[in-house]
C-alpha cells in the first residue's frame, strides 16, 4: 500500500461557505503570518464564517521555535470564544 500524499488535505475540498455557519460550538482559529499554503486571509474568512470564533495570529518563526505556539493560540481563541457564548 502506497503512503498517503504528503499534502493529502490540500487535495480535498474544504467546506462550503454555509457549512461552518451551522457549527454550534465555539472555535479558536489561528493564522500564521507568512504562511504561503494557508494565508491569513483564509483564516480571517473562516473566522467570519464561524458563528462563534476568535482569531489569533502568530508567525512561522514562532511556530518553528516552539510548535506548541499553534495549539496555545487555538486553545486561547477557543476559551475566548467560549466566554462569548
């Protein structure tokens, strides 16, 4: 069996614009400035589509120095979105 493509998720279609609107849970969205594969504009678009979400931005350099920065930013956004209800 062949290994999955390295960027398999990129080959899959994302949700339609209407699908995130139906999510009834808070979400933390993270943007990485300087990320050519996942531009911050797309993170802002996702934030706008989600009914209860908070966006945090960090950098690729910060992620390279400490990969946990991504998870911390997402959890912080989720906590803030949860507080908004």
